[in-house]
C-alpha cells in the first residue's frame, strides 16, 4: 500500500530531480499520477528530464521544471512559491540534490563551503522553507532527505562529503523530533540512504553499470516501499552500515536502523 501522500493528483517536489536517483524518483511519482516538480540547478538536465518524463505524466501540465540552487535560501523560497502557485499543496518533498567533487581535510575552504552548501544547507533550506506550509495543510505528507552511508561510517577520504552527509542525518533526526512534537502534524521526515547506485555522480567515466551497483529505479522502489511501511530510516540492503558500526563499536540507535526484513534481490 503506498503512503497516502503518494496518491494521484498529489504533488511531489524533487530537488536534484533532473538526474540519477532524483530523476528516477520523479518518474515513479509521475507514474503514480502525481504532479511533479523537477527542481535542479542544471538547465540542460532539466530540459532532458522534462522530455523523458512527459510520456509518464497523465496530463501534460502535471510535470513542471524549476531551476533552483538549493544552497541559496532565496532560491528555495522562490521554488516553493512557484510550486504552490502551479499545484497548490505539496505532499512530498524529496531533498535529494547532492554533489561529490572530492575534498581534502586541509583543502580550500570554498570547496568545503560548496559541498556543505549543496548537500547540507540544501536539505536544511528545503525542509525549513516547505515544512511549515506542509504542516498547515493538515494532510499526510512526506519529507525524504537523501543522506549517505558515508555520513554514518565516515570512511577515509572526502571529509567534506562525509561531514555534509553526517549533517543530513543529524538534521533529519532533529526534524523528526520537531514534527513528532508538533500538534496535529501529519508530516513525517525520513532519512534515505541509497546503496551504491550507478548515476552520473558515481559513473567516473564508466558507461556500463558495475556489478553490484543498483539502478536508480531499483533504489527508489525500495525507498518508496519502506517509507510507505512507515520506516523513518531507509537503508538500502547492500549497505553495510550496521556491520561497520558494530566493527567500530559505535552504538547508534540500532533498534531504529537495523532492518528486520529479508534483503531484497536486485
Ligand atoms: P546525480 O549527479 O545523478 O544527480 C544530482 C543532481 O543534483 C544533478 O542533476 C545536479 O544538477 C543536481 N544539483 C547539484 N547541485 C545542485 C544545486 N545547488 N541545486 C539544485 N540541484 C543541484 O547524483 P545521484 O547519484 O543521483 O545523487 C543523488 C543524491 O544521492 C545525492 O545527494 C547523493 O549524495 C546521494 N547518494 C548517491 C549515491 C550513489 O551511489 N549514487 C549513494 C549515496 C548517496
């Protein structure tokens, strides 16, 4: 049973929606008969994404594209206004835009600012700008924030990315507390941690999906199933986060995060 927010004629906004995981999610929302706003910073990708999704939309006007830079609050405020003007309510917000250009511990500050700006501030801006109106609607609604297992296990290398994604986890948990403690609030926030997904972000020049990688559609299907089942943390099954945490003897809300379900095949 899909979550009630995922109903035909409801509206989903996906940041970073013009590529990879975001585009696959936008496609799934469109196929459910939802209105979809594909929000992205890249004009060429937005154009291509709109053409790709048009056949999935039940009506031409159900898909809109919007240029946004999630690292800038004014840009996200502008996005919210445009979506509300076009579709009215927002039922699903997927804060998914992310970059991984690489970073070094003692590297230039502007690179750290850029990575934290998109990956962490983007999620904060999206949640803070959209959530109050979503709460006020009084109907079931979803905020889905895309994190990464690197924000939990902090492997060596790419410290700025790890820090940004650790922030996504912490921010999403803070938002969950806030929503739980808000009277009559029907909005829930979910931390989505994809596995290794073959997208432009991870392709590194490869054209073929490496063995063991997920397609964006596969990981989005898991995410939608688990969010619909009420999971606040969605860890794709090939993630070794619980094992990695155990090996490093880090205790972290194991009851919340360890999956009790059988692994899904790919
Ligand atoms: P992708 O590179 O295919 O798509 C990311 C999209 O975000 C692009 O269309 C890009 O133009 C957009 N974007 C970049 N900066 C933006 C900004 N300032 N404002 C708005 N949009 C912006 O990447 P992918 O793989 O689909 O990643 C999506 C999310 O999933 C990211 O947050 C990434 O960190 C996360 N992730 C991906 C994994 C993977 O294996 N692909 C694994 C774990 C997490």
